[in-house]
C-alpha cells in the first residue's frame, strides 16, 4: 500500500543549525517516535530500530536509512526500509529541503513517499495515513523544541 505526505515547518534557527541537527543521530533518535536505537554507520547511512503501533498491530522495525543527493546545507534525499516481522515491512523515501525563512529562520519542507506491506497494510489507508501524520507531527514538534532550545542531546550510553 503506497502513501504520500507533504508539508513544511518553520524553524527558529539558521539553515546551518537546522542542517546540523538533521544530521545528528542523537537529535533524530529523540525526535523519531518509538525510536529505540539510531546508529550512524557511515557518513551517509544509519541503522535504526523503532517500535511502531498502527491500530491493533504493533511491531519492532529494524532497518537502514541512506542519505543521497546531499546538498549541504540545503537538503537531501533520504530513503530506507525496515522489517517488522509478521507485522510487515515499510520502505520509502523523502526529499527534504531547507530554505531561508522570515526573521533569520529556516523553512524545512518534506515530500514523503512510502510503501507498507503485510498485516499493517491490511489495516487500511486511512488508519495508516493517520498514524503517519501523527508521527510526522510528533517528530517535528520535538525537532522544533530541540532547535528552539539549542539543545544537543547527550550521547547514548
């Protein structure tokens, strides 16, 4: 089952600061709902483990994320895939772009395409889209909080 999502978020920081936070695994780990582990495996790739619940189906997804078309500090393409055992799989990508916003801030825009299969796909598009939107909103709310407060989260032990 395929899904798409677009949006943009105004951030109260300059583009370089936002870029740095977008590439910091500790920041991303704090922002990704259900993220249990996020490890940078190279300059352009990450390994992730996240616990996701869609309606009655919950699973721990293990996957990899790759950054391509990197144009620092303007944006990149992110693609990844994850396996959630009997719950199914997810794979997809997003184009992330940073542009100058008002008052010295930055506008982060995203365009996501994803595909899910297995038990999760059987739940129906409206439920999946709702969970995806909720998770995106939660990610950006936490990301805005970290950027606004200038936090650099402690490294995981």
